[in-house]
C-alpha cells in the first residue's frame, strides 16, 4: 500500500485513548522507510558528485572483558566416568523497544542499536557459551540480527514472547554439542499452579495480567550415553509492588519445570536461568532457595505483605510498555505499542520463515496468547477471590524441591570481596547497573531434588548430585564501574544495563 496522498485529519487519526494513529500500518512504515532510504541515497550521490566523502561516526564498540574464575577444590568431579562440560549463560540484553531517554539520560549514542548490536555480538562471541538464555530480545531484531548472526556462530534457537509484547525470551544451544528433544512454554497469566494429582492443592489467582512467560527446553547431548539436560529461562514480572506476583510466578515456574523434566528423563539436571527481578533477600529468591523454616525473614515478609495489599489499576501491570519513547536519532528503533499488535505479527512471520518450527532446525513459536487459556477446574471456579500469602507459600511447599544458585553457592570462594554471605546469601553485589537502580536480579539455578543433595563446601564442587561447578564469570565490584554517571549501557563498556552471568558446569549422566 502506498503512502496516503493526504494525511487523515488529526482529530480522526488517533485512536480513542491515545496510541498510534490508525493509518500507521506495516505498509505505511515500509513506505516511510523507503522514502528515508531514497533520500539518503540521493544525498550520497549528490555528495559524491561534489567530492564529499561519507564520514563514519566514531564510536568505541569494544567492551570490558571479564575472566572466568576457577572454583578450586577436591572431589565432586568425575574420574574416568562419562561427563560433559557445558558453559551456560544468562543475559538480559536490554530490549531496544523498552529504551526511554528519561531512564537513560546520560548514555548518549550507546543506546543506539547500530552500536549496541556490534558490542553485544562481540561479547557473545568472546564468551562463547554453549547454551545461552537471553531476555528482552526484540522481535524486530530477530530476523535481521539474532537469527542470522547466531546461526553463523553454530547455534540453534527457540524464541518465545508474551501476548502483545514486542520482546521475548531466546534460548540458544550449540548444535555441535546437543540437539532439541522437546520444548514447553509457561504462560503465567493462564497458570494457577494447581496440580490435579494433589487433591489438597489450592489453585491461585494471578494478581495482575502481566503477560510474562517462561520457556523450557530439553537438550540431548550428541555424544552417545551422555544423557542431556533441561534448561529454562524467564523474565519475571517487574513492578515496584510486584513481589507477591513474582513469588507466585516463581512457584509456577518450578512446578512446570519439574513436571516437564519428569516427562523427559528425571535423571537429567534442571537449570533455570534468567532475570528474576528479585534481590537475594526478597521473597521470590528465598522461596526458591530456602526451606519453609528459613525463607520468611521479617523484612521479606513485610515487603510481600505490602505487595499483596496493592491493588493494580487498569493496565498498571503493563505500564513498562505503555509509552515507549522513540529515539529520533536511531532510525532502526521501532515502537510497537499495545494498540498495534499486527505490527509485531508481521515481523513474526518474517522470523518464522528464517527459523522453521521443527525440532531439528530451531523454533520461533508464536506469541503465547491469553486466548490459550487452561480449562477451568472446580478449584479455579471456587476461588474468584484474591489468593493469600499462605496460598503462595503452599504452592512452593508442594513443589518439594529447592533451587541452588550457582553463584550463591560458590562465588564467595572465587571472589570473596564481592560476595556477602550474610546480606546477599553469597551472591555478587549486582548484575544490573542502570542510571536509576543497581542490584542483583539475574541468576543461574539448578534444581535440587530431596534425594539428590550434595555438599557445597570449598573442597567440593558438586552442587547437586551429578552437577559440578567448575568456573564462574567474574562480576565487577561497584567501585570498578567508574565515576558517575556510570549507568550502563555505555560506550566502550557494556552493551546492556545488565551484565551477563556464565557458569561452566560438569554434567555426569
């Protein structure tokens, strides 16, 4: 469709309640881009005739390289037995669609995708992980960046996003090491945590429609008799009052991962890595990693209670994407508000073409839709009211497993200056370093079944039975981030406001 000769009148072009004008269709956007490209080409020809050579902007696309730190100790490693060493990374890469200048007021050109993409790709190449769990991956950049570039590096991949979101989760695995057996998506809005096998279990009610999801995959190692592993990634709900719903989503994630693993092979270890939007002393982290006797500190319970009392206004849970400020200096930046989901659908079709949805050749599933609701059980019908804190605690208890943080268990042995056991449960100081907020939000967990516990002392690298932690990627201390303003991303430093975490583990079948 060509560009309309006459713009619709301003009062009739806007949707009721704001949002994109009705005439902004995928065809209209394509036409505008074509016009810009044509104008650029004509200007380049004119400059060439005048002998004016193009000047490439100067931008330092280097990044700060960090070493892997060896976990020293005796035992915990297979001797003469079959094993596979795997490097697992989690990384919130900062969705371009979520960038607003008011949140990154001092970052300048470091916010532009043309530069961030170069830094990000260099970083991923350098760390050379075997399995990567990425969050905030822009749908708009899947077809033009993530799929082609990661396939060049030898990865297969699976992409999942929540209903109407313009960014999502991406799991990548090295084709030379393993292959996809099965995958499953978790839609938190549709999952009440109810287990029909447990007659005493209660269903829970999501506190708000958050559109957050999780992605689970089962990967089989290519070498015979080496088994495989389960890995999942998620980006839990973010809101200042979101602790209660995050705690619920964490329980739902573990229940789904445990069930998924039992359907594949219960002997395979289960890793969960991602942005949990939870500090090490907050309820989601404590409920995942601690037993019922130690998880509810006075501080965490007060935050949880305050969160439970919060009443969300209409669309408040979606506020992170209600207004996305376009960066006029970055023509690659695309704004897809809630009111125009067809724009995301158009790009999704392009992505699907590049990555056919077959287990052998990578998958790019459609967005997890709110229409894909689970059938209403009698438990759901019976609880139209708000779930209680006790309901959420019971949901965690019924999982009957704990998660062990790879960094929480061993980072204090490799970088004690940056691991506080008392205040942060042995975790590093931060994985998110933005202008407005700094702290630890990202984790790599492994599931600990009651019958597979292992010692985590300095002389033993086995974190759960069959999994040993060999190395951890170093995280900087706050003093190393330099003079203010130092919020990331920043030229020559890091391409995201998050820093990636990576662990090298040994898996013994």
